[in-house]
C-alpha cells in the first residue's frame, strides 16, 4: 500500500498486501488457473493494464507470486507461491459470504464478457462433444450501462475451450440467445437452468443432441451451492 496502517498487527500487515483495490480479484484469477497477463486482465476488464502490472509487481515483491518467462513465446507467467496459495481459503470464504449475503445480479454488475469468461473456464471438459463444436451466444435485454460486445463464440475442441469476441470463421453448431440477467442467475445457481429454458429467457437452436447436452456442460459458479439464509437479501431479478 502507498500508506501502511502503522500497526504491528498481523491483520494490519496482511491487509497491506491483500486489501488493496483489485488485489483480491487478481488472486481469484490466479487461483482459478490464469497465469498469463492477458488472461488475468480478462477476469478484471475494468482494471487498467498499467494498474494490473503494478499490482503484479507489488505481489511479487511481497512474496505472494513469482513470475517466470513463458516456455513458448514472449512475456512472462505468474504463479502463486506457497504464501500466495494460503489465500485460497480467504478467497473461498469471501466468495461464500458474497454468495450468501449480497445482491449479486444488479445491472451495474452485469458484464457479458465477464460472464462468458467464467462460462469458458467452468465447462465440464470431459462432457464436451468429441469433435470441434462452435457455440454462438447472443445476449438480449442488456442494461443500458453495459459496455462491450453482445455476441461471443465458444470454440470447443476437447479438452480446450476458447472464447472469441470475433467470428472464428467456423460454421456455428449451436446458437444460444439469452437474457443476460437470466443466464447470470442460472450460472450463480439462483435459478435452475431448466427454468430459464422453460421461460424462454434462454433459447437454444441446433441439433437435438447439442440442445439436449448443452446444460450438462456447465459446472456453474464455484459458489453456486452455497445456501442463502432466510435473512439474506434476495437475488435481484
């Protein structure tokens, strides 16, 4: 931090590392498996690239991460050290608290690109079709405050899943037309995916096999099963 808390206290000293703006999000991305600069940034698109570079330097200086040259190509990769891995429990408990007690599906928080980035990495890759499959997502009823693309492609070539914001040039096998709020609620586990299909908030168009199997590819948010107490805020709809 630019200014520390000036306290000989483990909580204060740990907060000087952890509690800077965006640092928990960077740690979340690293714990989720992102190790390249661009991949980390795609999980925090509202963060400037300059600030991300600075935070990564700070975390490396604190012994939380280490950077190494990429084995192929230019640039570096970032990996959590033993000290960094200890933040896993903190991030998981923070996420569980957020799932249990906060209103999450708010228009200000809806970002189609962020949702798609999470869908990409939360696919059950062993359940994907054996041959290359292209899924196109078109979002409707986007909040007026939303910025960024509304159409995305998932290129599935088991075990790889690639997210594209431009047409990859292959024939589309499955079309997904979705209300952004409804799909976000389904991914968070607030409503069953079968419900958004029945309501028409999510429509699938393609072969009968792909339409049938698509819901089984989802692993949902890692916090989707966290129960919400009766006193918690209800999810916005």
